[in-house]
C-alpha cells in the first residue's frame, strides 16, 4: 500500500458506498454537494471526466463530481490539477505561477498564507533529499513518515507531475473525497492556496 501526495495535501473524507436503487450492487457516485461559503473561493472542483473546472458556491454548498480513480492512481489527477490550474491562472491573471520553488514559497508567504508542503516531480527529488529516488520509493517514504524530506519545516512530497513542475501548498487547500474506486476533489482559494512551479511563467 502507498499513500499519494494528494491525500497528504488535502483533508480526506471517505464516503460510504450507497446501494443502487435496483438492488444490484452499488451505485456509481455522480455529483456531490459539500458546504462551502463564497468567501472561500475561487473554487476548483473535479468533473466526471477526471479533470477540473471552476466551481461556484450557491446557498452555502458547492457541487463536484466523482470520476473513477483506483487507490494509488492519484498522480495522474495531480498532473491534471497542475495543467488546468496553470491555464486558469494565466486566463484569470492570478499571480500563483512561479519559475522556482523558492520563489513560490516566498509568493505564498506574501499572500498571507504559510506553506505546509512542497509537492515535487521526480526530477526535483534529488535536490530535495540529497539522493536520487524513484517515485515509488518516495511514496513508500511518505507512507512511513508522512513526507519524503523537510525543508525549513515545510514537508517535501512527491507526485507523478510533469518533469520540472511542482506545487507549494498552504495548510488548508481543500478536500479529497473517496468512495471506493471513485475520487472527487475540492480546492479552496485556488488563486493562492496552491502556488505552481513551471517553466512557462509569463
């Protein structure tokens, strides 16, 4: 068994499977409503295709969708989160894109939030840990001790992100919802709770 960086960065809510209305097995989850106030936005939520889109809180709740994602398969979703959030950040002219991890940590602190974790692609692991590690080895370390390394009190985690990319995550990012083999994600304050690292900063 391994643990994913997605679980360690987000609050985890496990939801019990519901029996289908026909009585034949369990229902496949679709939409889910969760308490969310407008001042916690902007929100990013999962859709049924395993991607992300901007969500809106209405009447104190927000809707998100579940997609199939087996345990241990969360890295693909983390890569998709980086890709989609980067595009939205460019389009919305947010300032949560940086060209280095050090710059991203400083940017988050400037926004008034304290970094809790740095999530790196495998290419950053040797710099972070002082030794070369595979993603599988890093995930085993995260399961054993909750992180791969620590830097100035900030935990370093690993994920199957595209090479040369990373996230800096604040203490309260959002929620990871799991129903058996299906996963949903809610990101709060998407313009500042995650600061992205990549090469294409405008």
